C-alpha cells in the first residue's frame, strides 16, 4: 500500500502556496525538535480575513503537503475561523496521514496559529486567549 494518499502526493508535488509574502502582516515559524524540520507561514490580512497566505518549509513530504493544505484551508477565512483550524483538520483534508507521519501535520496548524498570534501582537490588538496560551506553551517547550 502506498505510504501517502493521492491528496498528499498532489500537494507535495504541486504546492500552490509555496513562497514568501513581503511585508506580511503576520509571520509564524515553528520547528519539530525531533526531526529538525522548520515551517514558516506568512499571512496578509484584510478586513479581518486572511487575504493571502504562503509558506516556506524545510521538511519531509508530509510537512510540505500539510503546509500547502493549511494555506488552502485558511485562505479567505476570518481570523477567528482560521485560529480554530486544527492539526486533525489538516490531516483529515489530506485523506489521512500514515501514523508515523502524523507528527508532521502538527507543524502546519501550529505555524498558522503562530502567524496569527504575531499579527495580533504586531497590530496592537487583543490576542485571543487560545492563541496566547498556545504561543506560551510552545515557547516553554522550545526552552527545554
Ligand atoms: Fe519532520 Fe515530517 S519528518 S516534519
């Protein structure tokens, strides 16, 4: 049986959202301490919605596919809706991931949430509690 679903392969082979947004309104970078992979998500916000989103990922096929998928899922959504996208949403939209690759999907939702956190912070807006908590716990883990 193939390791990856057809959807994962599509997003891995032909990612539509790869790149960087100059003067992004929010940028989030997260890393996986186990494999050392790194993902950065850039967002442009207009009227409370994600007007544009791009990613740069140094990682495995699953990490690349999940980065591309989180961008598809978040684009056009309100910030509130985008903040509720989960790791499971990403894996589910890709038709699942092999169990040993599930951890790779964590990066995508985390990088998006981090970019949103960064947007709220930079804009001087009140940071939603859930994003703030997540950010603090990531920081704590990174320090250990
Ligand atoms: Fe590192 Fe997949 S092996 S994110």
